[in-house]
């Protein structure tokens, strides 16, 4: 089990990279995260949803994503509450304090999923969440040492030197653990080192002197890792994830909603040569020179729409449209662009009805039924092939849907119209995530924004992700003692 001294220390990418390394060696490797908290989710081949990071880890191991790889997914909707997904299915909403009691009931299905994976694997790479040193959350824990004890797993600790204080973070974590949990720690990895690694030799000596734990490696910062989908919205603070180098043919602006979901929709655009992608933080206006504004997915659509108005972004968006700019709404963004959103049962927050932005003639009612499905089809305007997935609550109706954005193939032989486009073609919306990963569609769509042939033909997005996973694996082979890690994993087995 790979645990961390905190959130966003690189656990997810280490598991993905190690999964690729060990799969190359011919081992049957399965990724697993007992409990994840993320609004960046993926549809699985068995019809559920898991954290996007586990889907990437599955890909690194050459596997399709399965619900057992992340049996508990928490999708934050407010500062103190989240939607709870168990083995791929929504079971309800829970306030943070209530969840601390409820999670005790989740250990059996978590172990059930783990043992199903373990039964068909040579090795399961388990990712922790946050830090085991959060002793205030230890009772009933299923994410870190609570799970490690239940499944009887050895643990390797990861610290991020890039954020500073890594010696204190590793030693402090070890110090706060009780003796039985300390005994599970078998080594540590220092991640994201910049500069001359030998300068940290004394740091390794200090950590080992305090804890008795061996260093399994110091992993230098790897720029190629920024080409991989991020799990946590914290990663969006990295400027490398926000904008490509100029000059740009197209400038895309994305308001950073407080509950932004499935933001990896933006990654293929971020990596496309000729595109400048700017994430607009709270307190900043939407830029007047944007060619396209994307309203991304949201885990709390009504709450994010209220916040969007509080930022004045609705006024900026109206001005953008008046200047002839384009708008694309993705999932929650589709719902916001309509005339009205109703949440009669309080599925995503307090029950109620709010006016939408009024840019498309449609209305949305949120309901208990959740659509989770992979889709293929064609973009109506260009005929380009698309593929992606739907993951949303509720149903939208209205005249705008008579001008669909996509025609989807549902297997019946008759295309299913999906999404909406304004009469002038400048405002579009769809429930389908992942569209921009299709190279042909992405470039055709971008060409339509500038009314000319897209001049840049970058690498295939899938090839970029695969190359980044390979680069990550090669990097870990050079800097982590993988053989020692395997000895830890198979000790006493």
C-alpha cells in the first residue's frame, strides 16, 4: 500500500507508474483505492463510476476500469457534504460528520472488492488517501491504516519535497502513528525532487535515523507527468495545466467553478499546439479576447451557477456572446445555459429552482436516475467521429434540443440526437464528457471556431498519454528500488 504524508504528494501517479513498470515485467497488476474523494470520475466497463486516477492506473496496467478498483468514491457537493458512491453506484448524500460514522459500514464491501481483485492478480497496488497521520480521522478509517490493518498490508510512505518540509512530514507521520501501525511502514519514497539529488543525502540519513525506515528512492520532478490527467483540482494550480505557449490560433477561457467536475475534459485542449487554455479564477473577469468560453461539468450545478453569477461571469458571458464569441457547455454547463434548473428533491444540494443563463431554450430537472454510459457517434456540424461517456443526473427538455450537437449510436441503427446548438451555431452544449480526446473531432471543432483549416497537427492524444505513462515508468525504474518494493510486497506471503 502506497500512503502519503498528505494529499497531492504524487501517490496516484506513483501507483500508475509502478503499475506500468510491473506489468512490463509480466506481472498481473491491479490498482486499488479503497476510498477516494474526487469530482473527476470515469465510467467503468461494468457500468459504474470510479475516480479518474484509478481509471488511469488501470490503463497503465493494460486493463479496463472496474468498479472494484475504487469501491468508495466521495464526490463533494458542498464544503461539508458529498455524494457517496459505493461499488460504482450512488447510495446517497452524507454530511462530513455523519460520514465518519457511516464509513464503518463500508469496510465489508471495500474488502470484498479488494479480494476480488487480489484473487486474479500477482500484485495489487493500493493507494491511500490523504495521510495516515490524520489521527483525528483514525476511528473507522477505511482509506489508510484502517484498511492496511484489515487487509494485512505492508505500507510504503511517500513525501513530496517540492512543497517543502519533507523531513518533518515523513518523520512527523511516523511519530504520530501507534507502534502497530509504524510496524507496517517498510520504507519511504521522496517525490518531486528538483536539482542535484546528492544534496539530499543528509536528509535521507536524518529520516532513516529518526524512523529506522530505508529509503526506496528519491524521484526527481518529471515534466512529462503534467501530460497525464490529474485527479485532484489542486493540480489545476499548476500553470502548466492552464495554458500552452503562444502564439495561439485559439484562446479558450474556462471559469473555475467551485465544484468543477471531470475537468480532464480540458486536457486534450491544453496539450493541443495552437491552443491557449486559460483557467479563470474567482475574482477575475472572463477575458475579452477569448474565442471560446467552456462551462465545464459541475458536481453542484445550482450552487455553481449561483457562484458564477456572484463572480459576475454571467455578465462577462453575455458580453462575450454579444461580441460574437463561442460558448460550449459540458454536462453541468449544458444545464446552466438553459432557461431553468429544478432540483425538487435536493439531489445536489438544497431543493429549489433557479433561472439558468438563458442562452439556450431548454430546461433541466434533476432526478434520482443517474446516466452512466459510454457513447460513440458523430458531431453534427462536421461529421467527425466522437466517443466519450455520459455521467449526469436529470433530464433536459426544450426546443433547443431540436438542433442537436451530436448524433449518438445507441445500437438501434437510428442515431440518437444529443445536446443542443443555438440557431447561429455559436452556443453549443452536450452531456458527453471526453469528446476532445478524439483527435479528428478536436481539430475539426477548433477549425470551426476560427473559420479556417486547423493548421496544427499535433500528436494523437492517446499516444501522448501512453508516451507519458512510459516515460513515468522509465523514470521510476531509474530512481526507485523496484526490486526492494517487490520484496516488501511479497514478504511473508
